[in-house]
C-alpha cells in the first residue's frame, strides 16, 4: 500500500470487525447462559442465522469492493499482471492485497452457503476463516524482503496477531462455541486493527517528522507498544462483554419468560446440533 | 528428477488422489448425514471396505512401479548406491525418490492389512499416511542445498502443503471421520499436485524461455501464485463435494429406503466401532 | 534491571508463587480424590473461592507495587517515556518491566472478577495467565539485542520456562483441574524463580569474580545447570505434594465425615460447574 | 562420549527398551481387545502392575549404573565439576550424560511410586518420560557447537526422534492407552537406538576408513539413511505386534475362559480407572 491511508483502511476494517464480533459472541453467550430465564427469545436460532447471513454478505461486499478498488484506483494494475513490453511484473504488492481480500471473500461465500442451506458442515466457516488468516500472514511473510529494519519489525509484530488468529480460528473448528476462544479471536482482531493504524503512524507519520528506522531503542519501544495495544484490545473486549451481559440480564428481568413449549421442535434440533458440533 | 516430466508425473498422481479422496469422503459424509433416508445401501460398511482395499492396492501398485521405474530407467542407479571405483554416491536424488515411494507403499500395505483383517487398530492407516508425508517433507527439506534462489523457494512452498498434510493426517488419528479435516487433506493434496506441475513449468519451461532465477519480484509473484493454487484447490473440492451431495440426495429421494432390520448385526457393530475410534 | 537485586526480586516472587500453587493444587486434588471420606469440609467450594480471591488480591497488590516501584525508584523514569530535549527514550527496560507487571495485574483483576461475581466464564483466568506469560516471554525475546553471548544465553534459557508455562496455562483452558498440568505449571514457576536467582549470580556475582562471558564451556555448564534447576523444581513439587496428600489423609482418618446432606444445593451446583468446564 | 562404544551402549539400551515396550503394549492391547474371550487372565491388572514395577526398577538400576559408570571410569571426572587449579570445567560432556541418566532415573522413581502406592495420579509417569526425553534433546541441542558439518548433522537427525518421542509421551498424558501413540513411541525408541549405532559407525568407523566430513552428498545419503532406519523400526514394531497378537489369540482359543465373577471387585475398579484416565 505504501501510504498512511493504505494502512488505516484495513485497520479500521479489523477494528470494526473486532467490535462487532465481540458484541455478537457476548450476546450469544449471555443468551445461552440465561436459558432458564427464557433468553432464547433474545437470540433465537433463526435470528442467529439471519445475523450470520448479514455479516457474511457485508464481508463479501467489502472484500469485493477492496479487490476492485485496489485494482482500479488511479495507479492500480487494472488486472494486468505482467508488462511484456518492459518485462517487469505490474505492482505485485497490489496483487497481493487483492489475493488477501479474495480469501476473506471466499470465507464469506462459504459462510453464506452454510447458513442459508444445509449443504455443508457448520464448522467449515471457521476453517475458511483460519485459512484466510493463514493466507494473509503467509503473504505478509514474503512481503518484507529488503526493507528497513523498523519496517520489517512492525510487520513481523503484525504476524503474531495474524497467525495467532488463524490458529484460534482453527481450534474453533474443534471447540465451536467456546467463549474463551471466541473472545480471544475478537481481541486479536482488535489488536490487528489498531496495529495497522500504528504501522501507518510509524512508517508514514502524518506530522511529517520521520522515525529513525535503524535505532535499536525505537525497536524496543515499538515492541513494548505492541503489548500496550494488546492490553488496550483486551480492555475494549472486556468492556463490551460486560455491557452486553448486563443489558441481557436487565432486559430478561423486566419481561417474564415466554413458554418454552412454543418453540418449534425443528428449531431446537438445529440449535443443539450446532452446539454439539 | 530434474525434468518437466519428473515433476508432472507426481503432480498428476497427487491431483488424481485429491479428486478421488474428495469424492470418497463426500460420498461417505453424505451417506452418514442421510442415514434416516436409508442411505446405508449407497455406501454400506462392506462396500466401504472394498473401496479402501482397491484404493490401497492401487497406491501400492503405483508406489512399486515408481520405485522400480526410478531405479531402472535409462540413467537410473539400478540399485547401486555407491561407486567404489570413482568414490562417489550414485544419483542420490533418485534414491531419495525411491525412499519417498517406499513410505507411501508401506502406508498402503498397512491400510490393506487393516481393511482385510482385524489385526490392527483402524486409526493406524492415518498415522502411516502422516508418517509418509512427514518423510516426504523431511527428504525435500535436505534436498535443496546449493540451488538457485527461485528453485529453493518453489520447493519450500511445496513443503507447506506436505507438512500441512502430514499434520492433518496425524490429527485424523484422533478425529477420524471429521469431514472438515478430510476435506482439508483433500485440498492440500490437490494443492501439492498442482504445485508440482507449477514447479515443472517454472524450472523447466516447455516454451524454452527461462525465468529469472534471482529476481525478487518473480519470487513475490510465485508466492502469490501459491495462494491462487490453494484457492483453486478449494474450488475443486467445493464443486466435487456439492456434486456428490446433490447426487446422493436426489438418488435417495427417488428410491424408498430398505428395511434397516435386514442389516446383519455383525456389520452394524463394525460400523459403530469405526465411528467411535 | 541490571543488578543482582533486580533479578533476585522477581525470582523470589516466582519461587513463592510456585510453592503456594503447589500447595493449593495438591490440597484441592487430595480433597477431590478423598470425597468419599467427606473431605469437602477441608476445601469446600466457598473456601476455595475465598482462597482464589485472596491470591488474586495479593498478585494485584504486588503487580501494582512492582509497577510503581520500578517507575519511582531513585533512577526510575517517573512515567516519562521520551526525552524530547535529548531525543532519546527514557530507560526502556524499566518500562518493559512495568509492562510485564501490568499484564500480571490484569490477570489478577480478571481472576478477582471471576471469583467474586458470576460475570465471566471461569476458564478466563487461565487464558489471562497464559497471555501474561506469553507477554513476558515476548518482551524478553526482544530485550537481548547486542549483549554478551552468556548474557543472551541465560535469558534464552529462561524463555523455555516462560513460554512453556504460557502453553501449559493455555492447555488448562481446555483441561481445567488436570492435576498433571497444574503440577507442571508449578514446576515451571519454580524453575523460573530459581533461574532468575541463577541469572543474578552469573551476571552480577556477589563474590565479585566475573564469569568468562564468551567461553563455550561455561555456556555448556550453564545449559546443564538449567537441567539441574528443573530437577530441583520437580523435587520441591514432589515433596510438597506428598506432604499435603499425607496431611489430608491423616486428618480425614481422625475425624468422621460430616453428613453430605448438609451441603446447600446451591453450592454443589457451582462445584460441579467448575469441574465440568 | 567420543568413541564407538560410547554410542553403541545407549543405542543398545534404546533398542532393548523399544523391543520390550512394543511387546508390552501389544500384549496389553490384545488383552483388552479380546476381553470377551477371557483374556484378563493373560494380563490382569495385578500382573500389569508387577510388570511396570520390574520395568521401572530396571530403568532405575541402569540409570544409576550409567551415572556412576560415566563418572568413575578411568578418565571420568569423579564428581569433580571445576578444576580450580587450571581454571577449566571438568569434562562437561560426561556431566551432561550423567544429567540425562538422572532424568530417566527420576522418571523411573516416579513410575515406581505410582505403581506401588496410590499416592500420585497415574498419568504422571508419561509426563516424567516426556520431560526426560525433552531434557535429553535439550542437552544434545547445546552439545554440538563447533563440530564438523556431518557430526552436527547426524546428531540433529537424532533430535527428531528424541523430541518426537517427548511429544508423543506428552500426548499420552491426555490419551493414555491409545495404542497408536504407544506404538509410535516404540518406533521412535527403536529409531533412536539404531541411529545411535549409526552415529557410532559414521563418526568412529571400526573399519578405520574415515568418512568425508564435509561432502554434501554424504549428508544427503545420511539423511536418506535416517528414513531407512525409520522404515526398519516400523517393520520391527509391526512384526512384534503381529507375533504377540497371534500368540494371544491362539492361546485364548486353546483354553476356555475363566469365570469373570472370580475377579475381585476391587481389581476391576482399578482397571477401569486406569483406562478412563
């Protein structure tokens, strides 16, 4: 990307995704925990599906916009890959970003199919997410040749969050609905988002005053800064989780529970299937 | 191997294996999911065993052909390992390929024994497969000394698929019959197969025009290309899975289910044993 | 820290924590094992909670003291991060230590919340502990640039204990109450504590006679020494575990079991919830 | 050790251990599988304990002999660690071997305690074994500084077996009695044993004709050789497993099963406890 905006954009995207996921998983967990109070009406299986479908559609939309945007902005490669006249590759870093978006788009498509039809096993959405993150990290890993020390370092730190998130998503294939893993994934998403912003500020400081790219002390500061971002992400997740939990409980106390018998038997089967998977 | 054909051959083998496995596991998963519709007659335990036996026999046959072929082609070492006259090793890379085939052959023999007798625990076939892939990756890892940068790079990328597949097969020892892991293994097999072809095209281009072996941009393109191969492999698996699922369901709807009581009690025991393992 | 005391202090802290945890987990395990003898009165769920609350409060207190102490001792940075006059970072290593304490403090806060309210899932305390250890190891990892060979080596050895402990704590998220993992964590805590003392003795020998920082034999000795510390830590854990087990059993034999029916139903639910998680 | 005998000795030890373990685990697995035929009389829980006690005693004995032997042979350090006169460390490599034996001895002591008393959880013996192997690998890892390329390479290959075995033993903490993991551990033990012999032959050829220590082709051959050792180890395990299985079944068919009711209730409880752990 090579610009402040180029890092702020995906950063904002991940920040939004992190906040949204934290809210979603907190709500569903609170719903499951307070089942005896009739919380099913707050997040029934049907409404959960609807939420997943909307979420996947949005991710798909943004991935598509990202792919098209990167390719067709002013200096974009416009789907050309190799310049045969001058014998050089056309802006490979933009092609790499396109590829990253592509995998998130594929994950969204699979998630859409899973939650609108019964065609595929539910756990597949987490596998696709894991693959999308591993792919992102993998491309970043071979992205950094021959840059300045600090430039390499800030991107390497990003990789901890990216690969960590891929690993957590893969664990969720086997431990679906484990709130600990879900919140950990949310935290790492937020960390990734805020660190993209940090990279923007460090490499393309809007104030104009450049950082010293090869000072060892600056690298030590940046490393520590990464820890602070993690602490900040954990704080945001904690506050969101607490707010949602309180909201659910206060709302359940105000209104009496609906009869459980009114649930259609079909719906309950699906619900338990999802939990056991 | 050192030739286009030498990479296209194992590539084709893995492509075929990937397609075959995708079809097999999709069919069995669809069968298990639609049990209530009497799908057992599409893939009864007995027929599943027969399929496994045929598959293992084929792998054993091709491994044997591969071993003999590599040794006795025109320039092969013909089972000679060390030339005492000239004091040098005889074509070690061919011996390495022979060793790779050997381990796949061993895996096939164990699979044959497991599915024709009751002598060994069922999960052993996945362990042998995992060992065969780890061995392949291990030999490739020490295969690459002193080659050009691009040559090393394309083989290193191959290792991600090989070791990844070994790991997934090892996980299947504990999670046998998990469709997510099975499809992931199919995907990685296809990826390996198509990447062997890619290696052939890059290192021994049939068109004759050589690639620049030390251009950093070419390496970045190759890395991205690997992602595309992965996306392509996922697409193939998805299409195959979907086709098989639809075929099973449409066939089950046309014919009424057979009486379950006709199954011999013996057969049902075996089936559940396999699932619980 | 750069002084003997600076390493002895955290060392003592980890040694105390290791001994305390060994006692606690041994007691609870003995209690669970001897349930039939009415051992619940030795460590009822309510008393367990009280212990956890006290432990977390102490950790929180010491983390806070550590943070404030590091910042405001004679040469501390006093919360200043960057010296704009001289354009250099203010004592980054002290800021790093502050950050390490911060994460242990956060873990303690979360543990306090979990054991005083019902707001969060119980397994979260282990995740926070795992994150605190990973963060500690992560900061140490980027701490060592440009030091003498022996200095780097002794800190690298420390990382085995730190990351090992993080991993074990993460595994406990899924296997809570597994005595093997708990004792392993205790062992690694003791190892970490005694190794901090060893680092102090090696880098800042109180006797004054310096070690040869670049002798290969000294490095080999230090490596072996690490193994001995591990053996010693295992011995301490074994002795403590055995003592507690004997004490519990001898005490249970002297006094007849209380009626189980006297337990409030509420309390028993909570207990089983914790075990199943 | 620096001699042919110094590598042949531990090699023989591991070969014997591998064969013994294969026999033991094969027998117990065959016993469990043929329970309906009354196989319990072939390997009752009481006899299993007796076997474990004898095995642990032998390991303890050999560890002790190894430790004392290494220290007090002609040129041994005789428990001296540092020569203050000449200011150098006394034969650190022998001290390292002593440390390796120490950890296997500790594992044997813990195993003895577990199988003679009820003091400790059963799974602890696998954890101690895992720690002993990790410790062995860890010491080898820092053992190799400044040696010839081939010397380093053959020892690095050994590490795959050592760390692999540590990992498998650690997995057994959670999957105790899984025959796949047990046989894998046996295979890696045999691999380790035969590879120690190989190292002896390569580094100290009894024939006297030295290997070329820096030839790249020799390294490739050695790598492949390692695969062959693995295949050989798998073959030995397979033959042993098959022999024991056949022996158990043929013996069970000849003699009619004993009444199950004769088993003391106590014994059956212990048995199931062990299996569920």
